[in-house]
C-alpha cells in the first residue's frame, strides 16, 4: 500500500535538518505556512539550503520578509 504524502511532516523534517526554527507552522497535506525569525546571516544561509530542498522536491513556495519585524513568511504548496 502506498504511503500517503504528508507535506507538513516533510517540511518540518526539512526545517529541522537545515537547523531552522519555525515560530509558527500551520498547514495540511496541500499547504504549509511557516514564520521564521531571522537572526542574521546564519538564518539566511540555512533558508537558502531549505529553498534548495523545496526546489529539489518540486514544491512551489512563496516567501516574504519583513525587515521591520525580522520575520520571514514562507508558504509551501504541493500542487
């Protein structure tokens, strides 16, 4: 029997492996929204590795950054 695809778990594992800590994660099997506190260049380097993972997995994403708040918002889609 084929294992069901779980986007939220896959994204959480990728965040952990890239040493990114999400402040808030919301989602399901088709959509995940993540908020990450950006604390300098190490966070941005880890985000670049995370972005490479998303592209390898052929997942669509949209990211935005608020310089005033220091927060990166990332939305990941499986479709």
